[in-house]
C-alpha cells in the first residue's frame, strides 16, 4: 500500500488523511456518479478518462451527478471521494 498516495487523495478532497479510499490495481472500474461529488486520483502512472477527456498523474475534479463518468486504466491508483459542497 502506498500510504503517501492514499493520504494525498484524501487531502485533495478535504477528507481526513486516513479515511478509506478505493484502490485499483492493474484494472480499474468505469463509474457513473449519482450525486455531486469531488474525487481525487493519485498513485502510480495511470490514465483516466473523465467525461471523455484523458488525464494522467494526480487528478482532483468536481463531478456533477448523472452526466459524469470515470474510467481508470491504472497500475496502482487510489481514489478518494467526498460530497460536493453547496454552491460549487
């Protein structure tokens, strides 16, 4: 486990540094968000397709429910999730 990547993912979405995260190794999921959400992806080299746009390395994004999709193709990636605050 990469504790630095785990803690960084949580800090990027204002979670407690030791909160739970999702860990993807070798194969990642395709997710659809049903609530407005912040996500952060950290870890080894990876590519993520976020609403059709390709991203690499450390990522932090607000997602709006229903129209947002995430597909990750990782080596090892940590994903932290946090509710999107009102007015963002």
